[in-house]
């Protein structure tokens, strides 16, 4: 798996790494951003379409990427759902699959520790920091310019939209989301290329991710922030 061929969910996971802090600080809703990236990736490849608001798979179609193929198989085997429901339904499985995939290809390393010297714990450390740093720099260039939106690739546009909407703070801050609100809307449309159908799908998918993140934040607030 080469850096240039990483899937959108894999890149989103790497964007959760904070270059200045040297650790992953993507926040509590990383699983939602990663699942959104997988859905977008499949939609851009034409393996997921939208019919009356329902996510519909192209039965039997596969990408060769284990994470993406596992998700499209899940959609095939499950009852019909809208984008919002697919943001959360077993989203942790996609996050775990991405993490395992990146570890298998040398991007991550699992570290076992003991909290207070007693309780076993594990965390993940980034092995290829240069890749993550380059990815961060590219994402910020897409978000802030000066490159015109119509010169941004569809995949890069989708990556930044998912990172911003999923609130991956290491790469897109709240200030960035407010300042580049109009550009993010343009990038959403750009991620669909010239397809009106895909453009509508991408707008709906972005709304679904924003709704899922807002619901998760509200739930944490209601439980005292735990």
C-alpha cells in the first residue's frame, strides 16, 4: 500500500495525528469521520448510489481494498438505511479495520503499556510521520488555497470535507471551519466532479456526517462530557 494509493478512510485516520504533539488527537468522533470517508470513497467509485434517500450498493462490486470491501459487503447484507444511519451503524468496525490495515502495512505500531504500572493498556504510535506531515500540509493547502477549487482533485476535495465536517482538529480547527465555510461548500461539490447525481449525494452525505457528529456531541454533553 503506497501513500498515494491510500483510501480516504486510511488518510482520515492519519489526519487524526497531530504533528506538533506527536500523537493521535483526532477526538472522540474519529470513527464517524473514518466511516464517512469509506462511504465517500465507495460512492466516488460508483459502488454506492442513492435511491430515494436510501444507500444502495452495486451488488457484487469490489475494490480490492479490504476495508472498503468489508463495508460494501455490510451494506449488501443489511436492511436498507439512509446515509445518517450508515454513519453510525457498526462504525467502530471500520475504524478498527483501518487501524489494522495501516499497522499491517507499516504505518502504525501497536504499543502495550501498563497504566499506573498495574492495568494493561494499548495505544497506537505512528511509524511513518513523514507521510502524515505531508498529508497534513496537502490538506491545509486544499482548505486554505490559493489553489482554485476547480483544480483540486475530487479525492482531495472529499478528504478535506470529511476532515472538516468530522471535526478532526489536528488538521481543521473550528476557526478554519468558520473562515472557509464557503470554500468547503465548493469543495463538497468539487468532490463529485461533473456528475449532478453524485453532487447531490455528496451534499447529503456531508449533512449526514454533520448530524451524526452533532448528535454524538449532544450525547456527551448530556452525560456530563464523559
